[in-house]
C-alpha cells in the first residue's frame, strides 16, 4: 500500500497534528500514522470520519488515481 501523502497534506493544511486528528475521529495517533505511511487500510467509517473532520471527500484523500487501468 502506498503512503497517503494527500491525508498528511490535508491534515497539515488544517494545522492538525496526528494526535489532534486521531482524537477528533476516535482512534489512536498510531492509527493515523499507520494510514499515512500506508501500513493500515482504514474502514470506510473511519475514512468518512477523517474526511468530515478535514473537510475533504473520499476521492480527495483515499481514491487511488491508478485504480482503473485502460
């Protein structure tokens, strides 16, 4: 799984630490770190909570650009 730099960037743009985001969505800081480093694949529920908190869509943060190959 690739690193999620879009999540990291959106979090930084909101001036939130991993701990801040984790507390806002009800997980540990380590979970947010694992998502950002690509070591953990979050549930849809967690993805939507993160998107809501950061004011982004699922496509903005979690959609793989190369998902469909022509």
